[in-house]
């Protein structure tokens, strides 16, 4: 069984955005100003966590080694209306072609295909307001300030899908790595046994002053779409390619059967893959067995209106002609032809009502869930009596207090909101 540590096209990471800085409770104290007003500054916003495409990366290895990423928190507010410093965003470089999903729900969050693509995957908490923000006609000297809002935290599942003009597919031992090495500067591991290649290889070939990026997709076998031979991991890399070069092993007893098998696997994995333009070549024409097969293979493919080439990746026979055909096929495709085949699109949801909340029972306690109510709790400083009084007013104004009473809350019952557990008092 191949060693899974060789795969660096998947990673799972935990990202934590920075908390907002705390607001400050302060009053102006200067000579000859005995009764200065509140001057507590606001806290700074916490840093966001951002994934950004880097041209210097082609695997997810760095994230597998360091799966925990945390942005800085915002600076705390100070007296004299000094605002806390906003924390810098944490930018995590990823290779181009990375698909980002929420690991808990499977929802796709971003598909980083463009060279300058960026995605905010966790938002930093806003800074808490200082007591200077709460001055009113009825409270000229507020003695409370907000704590910073907690930053978002989530677990992400990252999946890399290589971006290439041409994908080289075929059964194990068909000569894909030999072909890639023959036409590019890539140096893939090559040997005469199945599954020599355990990770896709990329190379750049120059054909008539046109650059072609080629990806050698590790050998596929029957059942690859369902994961046989780790085929489902390999198949994903064909999704980004625009044209496929399908190499047939001329040493096989029936190369056409191999051709049909691979195409079935493509269709089973994603029907759009089987519809991609294909150029088929019978490899190993330096061997007598391949030479004997050529007429039958050429005739069988001609019946399906598929052009066929006879090549030897080992000697270079027919290789340049095959590349020219691939380059011509690319030029004929529409300029805006999608290089991405994605069967899932990001889920676009209507904006949630921040004031909405729900109440449920947790054993002998009550649990209140909601965006705003949990934020208010997290930003309340329970060491400040006026902050607690304000919290009660907010809960009453939102209807949380009445809803709890309707749900049957009684004296001394526990009420849980976010990370805080309160004790009910009439």
C-alpha cells in the first residue's frame, strides 16, 4: 500500500481569527478639571485569517506540518480616547488551484484559481467600545466598557487541484512519466512497475514558441473513481486541465480495452471529464508488440473519430507531433473555456437575522442561541455592575427575557448563552 505521507494535495487546518481589543473605562483627570468626562478609547479590531495564492507553492505540505493558524488580537483601548491598534491580517499562502471547504459542513468556501485570488476564511472580532461611547442624556458618566468580540474559529479542509493546460492520463506503466521527462525539464521517478508515480508531476514544454504546462496524472486503474489505487485523489487533478493526452501501453494485449476502461473511470468520477478533448497515442513503438498492435488500435479509434498517434517516449519518435496536436487543440478552444470543472458551487445563503434567537433545554438548564445575543454576552464585562445592568436591558429589549419566562425558567435556574452560564433571578 503506498505511503499516504507522500501526498501533499490535502490538508486540514484550524484557523482562529484575532479577538477584538477591549474598550477602556476611563475618565479625564487633569489639573483644574476635577470633573472630567469619560475618555475611554475603543479597542482595535482583531486580525482576519486570509488564504492567498502564492506562485512559489505547488503543494500543501507546509500546512500539513503546521495545521494551527491564529491571527493577533486587537490592541486594548486606553484613556484620553486612545484607540487600540487594529491587528494585522494573518495571510496564509496556498498553491493556486486550492479548493477550500468547511470541514464540519463540507460547504465550499472558496476556489482559488486566479493567480491573485484571496479569501477571508475567518473574520476578526470587532473592538469593544470604551465608556466614552455610552454617554447619554441620562448617563453622563458611564462606568462600563465593552470587551472585544471574539474572532471566528473554524476547521478548514483544503484540497489542491493542479492547474495545467494538458493532463497526461493512462493506466499504470503506460509511460506517462517517461513522456513528461522527454518533453519537459521535469524529473519524475521512473521505473517499470505500477504506481511508480505517487504524486502528480508538472512540467513545461515549449512547442513552436508556445508554452504548455503538462501534468502527469498517476496511473488510474479500474475502480479509480471509487478510490481504488488512490484513484479518486488522482482524478481530481484532471479537472483543471483543458486537454487530455491519453497514453496507451503498446505492450498490453488489448490497448483499446485499456482506453475504454480509463474513459469509464473518468465518466464515473465526473461526466464532464469524459467530455474533455482527448488526443490518444499508442506508446512504446520501439517494441515489436506495440508495432504489431498499431494498425488495430488506429482502426478502432478511427471508428470513434478519435485521432491517434504512434509514439515512443523512450526514443522520442512522434513526440513532437503529439505535442503540436495538443497545442493546436488548445488554440482551437474558446479563450474563455473554463479550466475548472467543479460539480459544487459555493452555497449562497440569505443573510441571517442577527436579532433572531432560539431557546432549548440542556438538562436542567436553558440554552439561548443567536448571533447578537451571543455577541453581547461575549462582550460584556461581568466585573462592571453597570455593564451587567446594560446586559439586562438588552436582553429585555430583544425579547430574550420574556421568551425565557414563557419557556418556564424559574428562580435559580441556569441559563447558558455562548460560553457564559448565568443564574436566573427574578
